[in-house]
């Protein structure tokens, strides 16, 4: 099955879920009457447009990212980036990037982080539905919003690779099947965990240089190249490090942060390097070593 066919199937499934859960639950909450002893008053009608507005501005997405953050923190990971982009109707409307505080059980930690967003969406959606169903006054807002929140969790579990990136479901499937891209991500996370309180001298070289081959436009590959360059710098192999950095800057799909980080390390060779903590690797284990070297330039 071609990538285009898979994307079409994803969008069909996504649209069906939106109609069934989002629009369906909204209509149910409107047309199923409350209990006779608690009739619906005019004051309750404002809850319907409020629920739709909260869905449009991205409350389900915000809950999703908070789920990633919560499960990642519970698994022992440290926050690197947290972003929320309202009014985005794509596969990626938010971002939660975390790295482990050590190199142990990284697969399980990353699995928990990835799954957490959908779990929180489904749990909150189910709770809102139960509030609407069980409370005698039938709170309209809870019923109308529950479907949109539940939908966000289910759609995230659909496995698909879209222009904006992989869905959570695709990442989870890759972890289960041990696909090359997810294995590279795990190697990067393991290295970041080992570097959190350690140094590059204690990092197994095979961890970085024995990774499986993946496409050069993938963020995981960019992060791996940067770690390889930092490792070689720490080991005094400056020519090899410069080659890795030059190769990184030639990669397709390189974002501004990755390009800035690579450029910062290339400044070392020009004599203008100023060590500072790296946002891509948590604690920069190169800071002390490169600070000493930069004094000699």
C-alpha cells in the first residue's frame, strides 16, 4: 500500500471519528432531554457554543499535550520543550519534548510519554460524558465537549505518517515492531539520559555510531548527527566532528533550532565558541572540556 493511499485512509478514518464522537456527542447532548424534575432552562443553552468554542481553540489538544507531560514526568523524564498551537487542524498542533534523567528503561519511558496524551484525552472525555449522563441536571457543556476530547485521544492512536510528522499511534507501532526510526530515537534518548549527569567519556561509542540507517530528513537523524559531533569533539577528533556538523547542515528538513545548534559548534573551529547549556541534549557535557579548549584558540 502506497504512502498516499495510507494518508487517504487516515483522513477518512479521522473524519469518521470526528463525525461519530465530536459532532455525534454534540447532537446527543442537544436532543436528549434532561430528567423531567430538572428541565433544561434557557440559561443552559450558552454551554453548547462554549463547548464548540473550547474545541475550536484547542482545549482537547492542550489536554493531550498535558497528558504527554504528565506521563513523561511520572516515567522520570525531564521537560525540554512544551508547545501548544491553537487553531491548527493538522496532525501536530502541540509539542512535548522530554528526555530521560538516566539511561535506564528508556524504551518504557518513551512508550509512556507517547501514550500519555491519548490516555488523558480518553479519560477526560469519559469523565465528561459520565458527568453529563449521571448528574441529574444534565450539564450540557460536559456532554457537548466530551466527544471532542474523546475524539482527540482516539485519532492520535491512528497509525499514520503525515507531512507534519508521525502520529502517536505510528510511533507506538514503531516501538512495538522495533523499526529503525524509533530505534534511533531510543539511542538518542539513551545518550541524553546518560549525559544528564555524566560525561561523553562514559558514553558507549557503539550507542551513537552503531545506529540503524534512517532517512536524512528525519529529526531523529539530525539529533543523532549532533550527538555524534559532540562526542567526537569531546574525544578531540575535531576533523570528524566538523564533518558531522557540515553534514547536518546539508540535511533536508533541518529546523532553525537544529541549524543554530550546529552553527554554534562550528564556531568552535573559528575561535568564537562560547560554551552554554544545549537545549537539544539537556545538560551539555561538553561545556567544561570545550571551555578549556577555547582558551587556547
